[in-house]
């Protein structure tokens, strides 16, 4: 999540009942439908396995959700909804003011846990499950139907290396390509279909004075964004399989990865991206494209929402999401999870809270995934039934070319189980630094790819 010294652009508007949304809450670095068969059981009588004997004392009707403090205003109406509709259960909150994941990891390790349901980014599931800090969900009644409703690849990201299910989706993001249509009209062009065409257009836009810096990508270390953007461009050319079986790296000698880095180096050396791009904070990059100073950018759904808002973006009317250039037009998908801590007080009631926050809830309405994740933030919920819901599609159509959006989401390629490895967050930091060195010409593309591959090999 974004730190306070990286102020982002204003966030997308929430539903009428919600408090203002802070974008830094989601920067880590979507005919009315009925409930899936059997899912009602998740909200009542579910038996969870693997719970530690260190269950907390106190009334079993009281539950706690653990999250970053930045999301407090965001979740307030949803906590109130739970408390109004799930009586006698009561959902409280446990927030961390700064460095949520580091603090939470320390709390779990020290046994200082007073919460039932907690959120986590990619990279923590393996270590937390091995340490028995979180609880398996395999015995949830109706879990088979819920898994069947998940978008392709999502279920794999929720399992530990031993195959057990330890999480439900929080949200799913995908890197989306955005263009300034007014800029393209000035050179008589449409959105580029290939990266070769993209490079030609960028050069023409700069040469004709339409845009001094045609591309404003997020090649920054913060929230692993440079790595996410690299994975997206590799996927667009059919090279999204950056890791093979057992998380073996497919980086060294990867022709698609090499070509991607060569293009990045060309863009930087020719001044087609801002020279200070690598040290610009998230909000600064956001404002370059939102201010109409560049013609192309790449970022996830929630950022497109902001760019399309005329109160946040000067170029709102001209900005449009399109399919990412490339041979396959695929992109990189990523997400975050909901998990149950080892310190649950009641298996049944903890399962109810989990289902409400990360699933269909008692009534099968997917209240939080639909209204908060998909409608308020514009992100994918991780569930097919939610992402195809007419109300969700209608909300997406307010800020997106919804046909292009849904087609791109269908082409989102997650990295797979590698994101659950305990070394993955360290790899993300290292990869971003290496990618920047390649862009600056301090390392060749092959040297950078070898360095990343060797880092993974050392961790295994």
C-alpha cells in the first residue's frame, strides 16, 4: 500500500453509503445472479481445520477484521452493514497505522493476535501457512462451488505448496493500457496494436511536439510496480510464463523478456519517457498522464477510474482504456487475499466473517466483493458471477470501454503459485532495482535477467 510520503491522485468515488476511498489502500505493488449452489453453508456451521489451541477468550459473537488503517473510512459502511444484518455477530476492526505487513508479520510471529480475518498481499501465504499462523479453508461447506466461480488462475494463488486452500480473493488487479485519444488524433493514428507500432507512434508524437514524453509508465520500486509492468509487457508478447514448475525462473535467455527490456532501454535513451521517471513518486507519474502531458500509460483498474474523473484529471475526456499492444494482447494479473488467523474464537462465526468479506455472504449477494471491490474501486472481485453482474458492468461502463476492459481482464495472466513463496517480496524489491539498472544502461538486458534468475535460485 502507498506510504504517506507518496501522495497519489484522488481515488475513485465509492458507493453512496461509503466514506471517501483512499487510493493508497489498494496500491499493493473487479441479469441479477443468485448464490452459487451450496455456498449458503459457508455462512453457518462451517468447520475449519488447523486452528491453533490458542483461541482467544471472550464472547464468541465478537469478531475482528485486521487491515491497514488507511482503509478505515473505506470499510466503515461495510462493517456497519455486517453489524446490522448479521446480528448477534458483531464485526470490529483491528488496524495498523503504518507498514501493515511488517507489523502483522511480527504480531503473528509473537502470538500477539486479536483478530479473526486478515488481509494480505501476494508473497505471505506460504510462510504464514507453514508457521500455522493462518487456518485452512478446505473444509468449508460449499467451497467447491465457490472455487468454480473464481476467475481462471485465481484459485491457484490461494493455495499453499501442499495444495491446501488458505485464502479467498480480496481483489484482483490487471495492468491496463491507456491512451490519450486527442494526442493520437493529432497524428492520425489509432491505439497501437503492436509494440513496434507503439514505438513508432511515440517517436512521431515527440517529433511533432504533441507530447514531449509520450509514455509515462510506472517503472518505480514502490509496491513492486516496475516488476508488475515488466510482467505485463512480457505477457502481452506471449511471455507471461516467467516462472515454471516449482517456481523455477524462466528469465535467463528468455527472448520476450530480453526484447521487453531492450524496448525499455530504447524508450529511456530516446527521451520517450520522463528522464526522472525512476525516482518520481506514484502521484507524480499519475499526474503526468492525467494532466495530458503524455500519450500512453499502463496501470490497473482503480487508476483508470481516477484518470477518467474530470475532477481528478485534466485529460479525463481524452483518456481511454484499450487492449495492451503485443502479439497475444495478454497482461499481468495480481491480487490480494483474505485469510483466517490461528486465533479465531469460533470456527463458525469466523467463517461467516470470511464469507462476508471475501465471498458470497449468508445471502449469496457477494455484498463486499460486488459493492466495494468491483463497483467502488473498479477492480475485479476474483469471481466470475460478480464480474459479469449487470450492475458491475454498468458501473465499469461509466469510466471504461467496458468491452475492452472485460476482454483485457479475460486475458490477464497471473504469475501463479510463485507469488505465495516466502522469498517473493524480497524478489520483487530486487527485481525492481535490477530493471531500473537495465533502463539506465548500467546492466545489459541479459545481465539483468541472469541476476534475477540467480537470485531466485539462491532462495530455493
